[in-house]
């Protein structure tokens, strides 16, 4: 620890890295809490507080060094970006995609089901006539893949994605086949 305290560049780097770790933990804990992963969020919060106390202690012990304060602030900003990137990669939960298409005659719902998605579809009235509306559930990590698949099947489809708060019952609970979704390539649709 004295090597860090004696070397001003090592001190700045340490504060910067510690704050990236701290804010990444903070971001993940917040997301885990919102998604209902209480115990995992609690475990992450223990690491978050330990890292926070160490980083803040380094800065408070040398408040006369502006570079340490700047390293703390820049590490905080970088930590937000890193935390968001980690969350994107983990992609917890599910996403619902509503796709509206004028391609009424095609069998888009069957094609999507064959790929492993849960699809509920119905006919709706649009400004220019009847439309197919499909409500499709997918794990969040497959959201972009699903959207690309829909665009390939109907380039003019109107697509909206949102995150459901709760899911209960029906095909969605047990029917989404992650292995099947992972296996196909959007270029082969």
C-alpha cells in the first residue's frame, strides 16, 4: 500500500481503477435489484462498499492533490459506461417485441415459432387496412437477433420492444427455447 501512496501516478491510476470497479458494482447492484435478484444484489453490494471505502479513503487522505480528485471523477464516469456494458452482455430477463406487418398472407408467426420464439398474433385494424400484430417474447440477449430476423422476413414491419415487469403462465413461462434461439443464424432465415 505504501508503494501506491508514494508514487503519485500509481495513486491516480489506483483511484481511477477502483472507482471503475465501484461504479460498475453500483450499476449492476441497481439493475439486479430492479430485476428482483435480491440476494445477488446484496452480495454485489458487499463488494461495492468495500471498494468504495478503499477508493474514497485514498482520495480523502490526499484532498490537496487535484489529480486524485479528477481520477476519482473520471473513474466514476468510466464506471458507469463499464457497468452498462456489463449489463448489456449479461442481458438479464426477457423482452417483448410487438411487430406489426401488412404482410398478411405470409406465415410469419409460424416461421418465428419454428425458430424458437413464443408468438401470439392477431389481426388489427390500421389506418390503411388490416395488419398482423405479433407479440413475441425472447430473452433480452436475443432482442437484436429477433429484430434482425423480423426485418429480414418483412423489411417494412413496425417494431416496438419493451421489458415486461412480470410474466406468469402460458407458453412464455416454459416455451421459449433459448438453445433453439441461439442456434439459428439470421442470414439463413
